[in-house]
């Protein structure tokens, strides 16, 4: 996996969101993903992007159609 790759990012609530790798460092990746009206189970008035560092083994690669 490399920066720019699309991946499914594990969420705190147990689901997955489509996201993108920003950078990779050893066995972890910094990813960004869209968040909705809640973040970490708490209401969030501004909908936007979330960021987190995740082990590469927990990310699911997404194959893009050509």
C-alpha cells in the first residue's frame, strides 16, 4: 500500500468507511475518511473529514475500476 491508495478504514463503531492513505510509516498508515454527524459516538455539528493512524493489516484495499 502507498499514499493515494483507496482503502476501507475501520471505524470506532465497528464498521468501515472508504478512505485514502496519506502517508505510510513502517507498519502503519495515516488515513483520511469522511465523517458524518457523529464522531467517536458524539454529535458533531460540522461534517467533514476524519484522520487516524491505523495498522496496515487493519486496512482493506479497494480495487479501483479502470
